[in-house]
C-alpha cells in the first residue's frame, strides 16, 4: 500500500472496511474501497464445484440454526433439573428459560438465512427442500445431497454443544444416575439435544397432531414470506419473520415436545444416542414423530398455500415469474379469462409499455 493510500484513509468522512460494506448502496458517506479482486481469486472461485458450495452452505445454515438453540436448551435443562451443578460453581448461570430457547432457535434461523441462503437457497430443513422440489422446480437430484448436508450440520452442532458444556453435562449425568433416574426422559441429560415427551404423554396420536400442526404453522409462514407477490414482506424482513415463526412455536409448545425440523432432530438425536444410549430412539416409541412428521406437515402447509393463497398472476405482473409459454401464453390467459385483478393488470400494462419482451414484439410485428 502506497503512502497516498494511507493518506486517503485519513479522510474524515470515510468509513473503514467491515460491515460498512453493506451500506454501499445506502450510505451517503464514502466507504474506503476494497483491494482489487485478483484473477487468481476469480479463477479459484470459478473452479469451486457448485454442488459442494451449496451442500456446505446447507450444513453451515443448519449448524447456525441448531447450535444456539441446543446451547440454550443445555442452560435451561441443566439449571432447571440440576441445581446442584450450579451450586458447585461449575460456571453455569441460572438464566435459562423456554423464552430464551425460543429466541435462540428463532435468531439462529434468521442468521442461517442471512449467512447461507445466497449460496444454497437457504432450505436448512429436509421438508422445505422436498417442498421446493415439488412446487417450485428445485432439482430432485440435489435433494439427497441437501438433506444429508442439513443432518450433518445439526449433528456437528450437537457434538460441539456436548463438548463445550461437557463438565456441566457430565456432572448432571452423574447426579442423575446417582438419583436412580434414567438418562433419557424429558428434562434429563439427553433432552438437551432432542425432544422427548413427558411421562404422561403416552398417546402417540396426540403427539403426532401436536407436531403436525406446529410444523404446518411454520410451513405456511415460510411459504408466505417467500412469496414474491406478497406485499407485506420484504427481502430484509423475511429471515426474521421466518425465525420468529419458529420462536413463537417454541414458546407455545416446547413444554409438550416438538421438533419442527427433521434434520435438527435426527442430527442431534444421533449425538444423544452416542452419549446417552440407544434409548434416545426408542423412548416411548416417540422418535419417529419428530423425525418423520415434519415432511407431511410441511407438504400440507405449502400445498394449502399453493392451492388456496398463491397469486401467480400477480407475481408475473411484478416481474417475479414468467408464463410457461411466454408473453403469448400470458396474453392468451388474460384474453380467455376476460377478468384480471386491477393491481396485476396495471403492473402488466406498465411492464409491457416500458420493457416489452423481444419475443412479444416479434409476434406483434408479424401480426
């Protein structure tokens, strides 16, 4: 860097490099330019396999979602069930609550979307990946890769929480065994990692419906937040809206056992089985519910939105989608139906007046 470059950085109104780069399109103050992008860097980025980048982003996003949530669950579970651990000054502050867990999972989802969605699309949930394949044309060949990556991210998050809270969890485990209690139950050491029903929740149908409607609620909010025709949501608000949907379900139903995500549950349940035994999968025959119910529940939710609430014509009018037969097919639809919503009609007229497609122009000229 030359002396002139150093002097340039001393300009009073320049903002230094960092998070300020996000302000480039909005701030009136000048931000110091980054160093030029080298050809070597461009070549390296070009050679990276796309599927590898997408899978790593899905794993990272699942990790970002699960890691803070499971850590908050560790604080809550250890302090709530094992006051002796806190009394022995093992470094765990007694401030855990379901409210805290809800915020941890909710903000974790938001941060995952902000961090990784630009690379992979931001699914982080096998059910969402399958729904994108069914409703939006996501390639089926990528579905197994995404699902495996999501489960792997949750698995790594569970392992890290176990390692970082190991002294407290080990003390809690010893105390539980000394009291003659099992390690796997709601409120026990294994419940730090994944959900288990309360001892009186023996009706699997009840547990199924609880998980189903919680997951369906989240699914509708996700699909509405991602709908480009929805005027009440912006790209910057979507991550936090989706995260808040997860949080409110945790606040409302975490005390009666919910999972909300196949990858989140299966990944951490494998960790629980490693450390606390195979009963993590067999306890009250419950594990199939948090692992499998998320998929049909989310399919139901997104199908409900697609069939009853989706406004594809409005999305086309706003330039977020196209008719499968191009402008000709769109105008044929408008002619055949004879009626179109005012908002979409105005948007279509404005778009055709300002930027008609070459395909449509050619057809008009030929006509």
